[in-house]
C-alpha cells in the first residue's frame, strides 16, 4: 500500500448512514452522512426499511419504504425473551444469563408467533444489519462472526464447557424454532452449520458485484471485508489508539474499555481468557481480534435519555433560542455547559458538579441492559422543586443526567473488574464524546483517564469500519488473520486528547456518595415493585 490508496468505511446508525475515506496511514479524508426514517406503529415498536438504508448508504433517494427491519431498541418481544430465559440453556451464559429482548432471537420468535404461517414460511433469510449490507455488496451469504456470536447465540471459542461450535440446534428447538434447526439453520444470516464460514472483522469476503458497484459509485470487485456491529467498529477505531505517538501492545489494550456513546451506549472490554460476568453479554470469542474474548456491557438509552429530559423541560425552547442567538453553530448542549459554569459561579459553587447535590437521577428509563439485565427497571428523579421552569433548573437537570449516565458506566466497570477484568483507561467515541462536560464528568466519576480518538469522537465508528477495509485489502492475499486487525488498529488510530480526573478528594467523595444514592434509588424501586405485587 501507499498513500494514494484509500479505504472506505460505512457505519449505519439508528437514524443515518455515514461513509468515511481514510488513507493507508489512517488520515481521515472525508466523511458524509445521509439520514433515513424510523416508523413507530405502536408503543415500543421501532421499524425501518432495508431498502431505504441501502439507498442511504448509496446516498440516493428511495420512496417505497417497505418496513422489514425491527430495530435494536424495539421492545415488543418481551414475552419471547422471558420464554427463552426460562429455558436456562447453557448458551445463555454468554448473554449474562438473561436473554435481552433487544437481541435477534426473541424478535425472530415474535415474528413466528405473530406472522401468518404462510408469510413466516416465505422468509428466505433473517439478517443482522451488517450481514445484510455485505450480502447487498457481494451477493454472498457469509455472515460476520461479530454479528452471529453477539446477537444470535452462535457458539464460538472454547470456554471449557465442551459445547459444540456453531448454531446451537438443541437450543433453537427448545425455544420453539425447531424448523430452523431442521433446515440446518440456513434461515439465520447465512448458509447454516454445514460448511459455514463466519468471517472475522475485516476478513476478505469477496468483491463488489456489478450492481452494488454501480449503486455505490465504486469499481466492481473492490474488496469487501467482514462487517462488525457499530459498537465494535468504534472499539476498532479507539482501543489501539497511540498515546503521544506510542503504539500500545495488545496486553495494554486489554486494560482499556471502549465506550461507544450514541443513542445508546456499549462498553467493550477484551481478555485473553473467557470471563463470565452476570448481567453483561459475553464473553464472545473472535468477534473483534481473532484470538481475544470480548465482554459487552451497555446502557439502553444515553443520548436518547439526555434528549428526552432536556427537550421535555419547559425552558428548552429558551435554551435553544439563546444558543442560536449567541452563535448559529453553538449546540444547545454546549450552551448548557457554558450556562452551568455561570450558575456555579453565581452560587459560589467550588465545582460545577456540586450543583446536583440534592438532585439525583437513575438512568434506566428504557430498562437496564447492564449490569442488572432488567428491562423492567425504569428511571427516577429525586430532589425536584417548584422552580422547574427556569433555565437554571434545566441546566442542573441536564448535568444530573450526565452524572447518572457516568455512574451507570461505573456500575458496569465495577461488575467487570469484580469478575476478573483489569480496566485502567476508558476510550470514548460517539456523539457524547464531543460533549466536554460529559467527558469531564466521566473521568471524575470513573477516576480514570478518558482517551479521545484522533479522528473526532463522532467519526471513530466509521473510521473503524474503514480500518476493516484495510484488513480486507490485506487479507485478500493473506489467509492468516491472526494479527492483521490489531496491526491495522495500532498503526492507523491515535488519540487526540486525554482527559484526566481532577485530583480533588472532596470531589471524589461527592461522587462516591452520589453513586451510593443511585444504587439505593435503584433498590428502592425494586422494593416498590415488590410492594405493588403484594
């Protein structure tokens, strides 16, 4: 490769597709985003169109939005998830012991339970989105190891249980999907257990078809690499980042946790051995680096929660107007960050953080993904007064939400550390990484440095996808995937900044106490729910 070679990464998020070009040295050349729509036909139902998403990837318009996607945040399959959890099948150890209704098998079972039989039988393939995109690009049914292991309960890696690798046919029969098992699981993403090859991240799958190349404006046979879930692309774009130009070793990267903070948040940690953590998904083998296990924690609503709390506040319109009046390019959240400094100064607060001394939030409005794996949990606020229509009260509520999300992350990290992970540094990407107040709060709550990616936090996911493109190019002529991805991560990514926690004993004690309050509020809610069952 030389500097004239460029690599394309595509990231499909919850509401838009983004494409990025990087050079062979990792320099970001261009990035572009195209939105697509989401339909909400009923409460907790979230649907999209695969045709519209593909068209957004190609940056063209498409009008017939046939909704054939159930989104990750769709919570209609609650009953099916409970039925799957009740089987107590050993494979459930890899999802924290509780099947999340955000995963693919509960949604698949919901389709079988609710579709007319003839329509259910007519389904050809059920895809996770990364595998749909590679199929549209290459025409081949070669699923991503990341997709099938993390979202479909495909067994990968020897965790000492002696269980057979591949699709767990006995599990599928036990949960009511026996006809899929009887057909060698070919309906799930690819070509079934017989002769199946699930690709590593970035591994060469094939070249673009003539049709896909025309639609994308690229050349036929352009190498396509094995896709990954967007959070894993964010980890690929951050966990190997050079600090002050020094490349970390894999062992050093294993002491980092990747936080991808967008609409929701994912927390990824690596290990050379399988470590099971209650309430945390995984460990998943080979879903990022071919020889490493990954644990995946998460928060079901982060950016979405901040938007909900701020936009529903009576003073939001005033905050938005003030931000636009000050600077058309100033976001309402950056304005609130500045206003918090003013409130703290006027109130003689030593630190902005102390403004929430009497206001506390539990961030579980859309359920708790980790570490409690309880979708029935709900958010709560303690400390409200009658001054809830002022700009100051909006700013303080917004700050309390940031602190609550950081405390939720600390709960996940403590669960990982308690089970055997070593975590010393947080690498953050996604939209929230652009919010300096959140990054500052996160560093102080976690009491660890927070690393920001060199490409800008909101670009790290799509840059990680482009790094996989580099691996696709290199693996086309090299079947050994063992070190290709790590070498590319360490070579092509770097940090732009590191935010360290304040060396302030009083602030540390403040956040320790606030952590205790949030935990007590969560336990109180469990107690309330139990009382209402009596």
